[in-house]
C-alpha cells in the first residue's frame, strides 16, 4: 500500500520543487517506487518530477477538477511505495470563490486525499517567528495535518538551534535543516522554472540535490510520517474531449506547455497524436484532422518562427480545410504579429488578427471559466471550459469574432475572449477540464 505526502510552504520561492525532486530521487536511489503529482496549474514541474522519478507526473487541481477526476489521476500512484504531491504558492493560497471541488489551494488536495503536509520553511531574517508561522499553518484548517517541517537556507548552526528549539516547543517535528547551497538552485525564467528538457545537466542537478538532502534531512522520519493510502476507484475519468481523431500537435521548445493529463485523456478516448516541430520548420501532418498549437515561449523564438516558411505556409494550407487551435503562445503564433521584448515585430501565421507585444510586459494570471460563443475543436457552442491563464504579453489588437465569454475566478468578465476566424481559433487560457 502506498503512502502519501504533500510538500508545501508558506509562500512561493521557498524550495518546494527542490525538496520534492531531492526526496523523490533519494528514495528512488534506495529502490523505492516514487510517484509525484503537482497541485495546481503548472506545466513545468511535472517534467522535473518525471526526470527525478522515471514516472510521468500529472497536475491535480481542485478549482478546475471534480473529485472523481482527481481520484482518477492520483490512482496512477497505486503501485508506488511513496506518493508526493508538490504544492503551489502557499499551503492555503487559492482563489476567493470555490470552483468544482475547492479553491485551487494545495490544502484542498491534502485534505481530500488525507495526506499529511511537509512544510518547507525559509527562516531567513527570523528565528522563533518561523515556529509561529508553522504553528499557524498547522492550526489554520482542521482537516489538514502537518507532518513536520524542513528548514531551508539556514544561516548558521546557532540560527538553526534557535529555530529548532522554538519548533520543538510548539510540538512540530523538524525533519532537517538545509544550509544555503547555491549549486542546487534551479534556473528560472519569467513564467517559472526553465523546462527540464532545456537542461542537459538536469540529472546531475537532481542527483546533487538528493545527495545534499540525504546529508541534512532524516529521510526515514519523513517517510514514516506519510499516511498509508488506498486509492479509491474513480466514478468517472477525465473531463476532457479530444479535439479530433488524429491530432497534429506542435511540440518543441517554443510549444511545450501541455498538461500531461490532457494528452492522456486524448489518447484514452482513442485519439492519435502526431507531433511536429515548428522550430524545425515542419508543417502539421497532412493526414491529421485537427492541429493544436500549445503554449510555450514563442517570444524567445519569434524570429525563427517568422522565418520558417514551410511551417507557416503548411499551417495556412491546413487551416483552409481543417480546424487549427492555439493556446496562449500558440494563439499568439496564429495571430498577425508578435513583438518581442526588444521591440522587434515578427510576422506570425496570420490566421487570426491578434497582435501581441512583450515590449510592454503586463502579467495576466488566474483561473478562467469560458462559455463558448462559437465552436472550437472538440467543443460546441455553449460548452463551459475551465482553464488557467499566465502570460506577460500585451494585446495590441484582437479584431476577430470573440470565441467565448470568459470570466475570472471571481466571475468578472475579462478582455481576453479568444478569437475565431474561419477554421482558426485561439485562447489565452490553457484548458484543464470541462464542466459537465
């Protein structure tokens, strides 16, 4: 029977991902089967999880997914020895309004699955106050259990002793304390961590993190704190309809933001996925019945995309007779032009009138609930889609027919409506699940 734990923290940037990867690799090195999940809408961490464990990781999200979908997804950990769910942001951070089964907070997943929480605490600039923060998180919500804490970025032995004493007095277990160790820091980018496939040394980096964690954290104590867990049969599967039977999927460094559960759902429904690389100047497979351009970092490759005539002409030809859909970065590439961070304007596919710019950056972040005003691949008019938006581009023009009425998590209508023109559609949000 597997055991489950949630890795969380009071805030972002404290070291959740590093601890998750290090624990996963350290236990794997001991011969254990380790399964990871990511709580919340994150495209990047699951790839790091897979690199650490050798097993595919998926997202679970209480705002966008119902309990049956979450149970179905975590069921893949049934044959593991230990299951780790990495949280997002702070433990209780979510949106103000409840979604399908929660607010999107990591605490929802911890309570739903009955898994205790290991907190990563960064006591920089404080000492005993770190214990007050941990105690507050422990007592904030009755259904969430705290297993203990790992201290990160401890300044000195004296500093560690002060924090440990305070935590012990509060009745909170300390599994270990990590001194500052820059060598295991993971590189970052404006949307989060640099993707695992972009780092040739990722295996060595995770191995070093595992070695470091094993020196400073009681791995046996952490493992013993996990809750034995018997996966419950899911009443339903994944609430995702494939966009077609044979899907040409853009897949390379510019188009890599695809939720793993989406691809699983498409394949489970019988769809065939045919990847192609716009950066390699490849066109979508002519035998496909739909083309899907996911998000990624097209702004970093805009000049190359603009110069790749085979890709652009092939995409235009495909869209003459068959649907093409783009999410976020893919949506931008379907547009007329993209201006990069240096102010250089690059011509895109021109299937939509959308024009975007990174020269004037503005963050767009949050859950999205869209009601389709026009059909898109796999979904008819009136379908209600749940997703998440996170980008820094500014809309310069969005002249086409709106694809949907889009609300944020508070119910407020937003301007990023998506677009439709002919067979081309696009949205700024990434689809997570359908409302059914």
